[in-house]
DNA sequence: CCTTGACCTGGAGCGCGCTCCAACACGTAC
DNA sequence: GTACGTGTTGGAGCGCGCTCCAGGTCAAGG
């Protein structure tokens, strides 16, 4: 698969794909005769998972660590799971925080509704 | 209140307070005889709310818009409420997204648990 | 008086995560 | 054979949101 197709299917921009490869987040991609990147199906699964990790706000450093562990094979399975579990805990904490913040926001919005009504009544 | 106290109470660093004032996110603060910032209680409430907006991932641009509206008085109450409601909707959407991502992460973690067990059993 | 420490200003620097660019190499269609 | 489209590289640039720094001012304490 050529990079343009891979970009569309993975949801990562062409520039991002090359950038990720440069920093080692994606492994060095196989090349065709002319030196062009040629992606396979397993590359796609990995790129998509990287995209999910990013959507989960996992910073690049952590994704790099995960990627390095992955490249070291089955010996790092437990370490990788631990990393994911730590990030899961962070996500849960963030969700709790957001719940509280939404509640505060709702209070503020209700407060605005009151003030608008009052000023509307008095004019 | 001096800036160091205000920083501690608002949770914003001294540098951030000065930065916010520079870009217009905080209004020009009152000064004492020597030209030093002298904050009041209402400044504190506003700074704390700005902190919450930031914790809600509201970008600086949007916070600036909100701040500008606020400085224009009661005529902008409805606009400010609309802005907060739009951000509330974004937060809810993000929460939903995170729920899905956590589910995907759980699946991945379960997958790792399986693989670890298998390799443990076979050795 | 003189030191100390907190404050002031304008501006530079930084870490993140891309994004864009110039200059060049292919391979296919006409 | 030449134009075009798509790819390559290394490196520069960017938007965000601070954070840090140099060089200076001022008030209070010893």
C-alpha cells in the first residue's frame, strides 16, 4: 500500500506518518523498487492503534516507550500492559475531573440564565 | 493582595498571571503606590474561573473571547452563556469519545492478559 | 544607610506535535 | 522524450501556552 492510501486508511496525515517514522514511533517502513514506502496490513493495525493512543491524550514520549517495548517482542508483554493500565487509570481520573467541571459549568450556565431572566423582566 | 498570595490562592503561577494580563485575559490589575499589582476578591473569583475553563480544555482564544464579552457588561450575558453551552457540548462529546476509547483500551489490556497467560502456561 | 527580597518590564526561549517547504527522483501516459 | 503526478529527503516554521531571564525599581528591616 502506498503512503497516500495508508494515510487515508489510518487517519494519520502523510507528513505525520513520515514524522512518526523519523522519531521511531512507526518502524522503518518497507520500500518498493524506487525507494518508496510500501505499507502492509499489520502496519495499518499498528498505526490505527497509535491513533487511538493519541486520541486518548497519551503523550508522544509514552507512545514512544510503548513502541519501543513492542519492538522488543513478547518479553515486554507485561510491561506494555502495565503502561496501558497506567494510562487507563489516568483516563478514568480525567473523566472524574471532567464530571466535576461539567457540574461547575452547569452551575455557571444556570446562573447566567437567572441573570438574563431578571434583566429581561426588569426592562 | 500581592501577586504571590494571589498566585497561591488562584492556582495560577505568577508568570501566568502576568502573561494573562498581557494578552488581555485578565483585566489590567490595580496598582499600589510603587506600581505593584494589588488584587481584590473579585479578581480572585475571575482568575479561579479562568483556571476552571483551562482545566476544561477551553483554548486561550475562546477564553479571550469570553473575557472580552465579560468586560462588555450585561449586554453580553446571552452570548457568554451560549459560549459556555457550546463548550459544555464539546465536553460531553469528549466524554463520550473517552468512554469508547477506554472500552477499546480495556479490550487491548484483556488481550495482553490472555497472551501473558498463554506464554506463562507454555513455559 | 545598606541589604534583602519581592516586585516590575520587555523580550527571548521552550516543549509539544505536527506541518510545510525546496529540491530532487521516479514511472507512467501521451 | 517530456510533462505530470506522486513519491523522497532534511530541515525550517508554526501555534499553543506558558516559562524564564536580564536588568531595573522600591519598601521594609537591621
